[in-house]
C-alpha cells in the first residue's frame, strides 16, 4: 500500500495505491493467495480458470496449478478485451474468474461477457481486493479476499491537487491500476 498522489487509469486521483506486484512477485504469497481464492470457490465445479493480463496471468496460473484445471487469460487490444493465442472456452464449461484489484468491476464485467459469449458459465468471479465503494454487483457470484474501498476523486475535486502536490511518479509505465 503506497501513499502519495496517484493518477488511476480511471482518470481519478487517489492518495493511496496498492502495488499488487509486490505480492504477486512472491511465490509463497502468490500460492497462499491462490489457495484463499480456491477456498472461496469451495463446492463449485471449475473447469477453467480465467484471468486478465497482466496481473491476472499470474493469479490464474497459480490458481489453476493448484486446481489442476486449464488456465487462460484475456488481453486488451485496442481497448477491446479478448481471448487470443487460441484460448477457447467450450459451451457449458464452468469458469472461475480471478482478478487482482477491482475498483469498478468494469474489467470483470468484460470477462463475464466473454464467458457468456462462449456459452460457458461463471462459477465465481473472485478478486484479491475489492476497492469499489458499494461492493460488486455483476449478476454472477462474486467474492473478494479483501474489501478495502479507497477514496478517489475527480481531478477537479481532488484535495491533493488543491494543495498543489504533484502527481507521484511511479516509474515503469507510471500507470496505476484500476
Ligand atoms: Zn489530484
């Protein structure tokens, strides 16, 4: 959990940012996370584990390895979320969607659409951290390992902007997730 003045991909500003890759880069922590996600899906049939690039690749891989099920991930090309690389869902397959940090549920909604478009079913959509203000409502079963609503503002309403604090530089792409 970082503190500063962050520009989120939504365009909103926040004073806190979760750098998920500090968790995902640790194999034991990643495996523990995967185990907890599988626990949320206890009693449900799962044929395929689906994540979204980039963090979702690591999560889906860790979960599928423990479950012994296929794993696949979506990629966003020109703004459009899609299954590539020959990944195919079969009609009727039960899909466990895994996501890392969720703020509005927009990305999970796109994954749900991809599953339904293939006439497969969402067994559960589970995320690492649910940052949404009111909780996720996606029309499919959902779960979160951690519920942690984080306040964010439109730039015009941002109290940090009001004090003249510059946006925190974050290296790499400079892009904050969600
Ligand atoms: Zn700001």
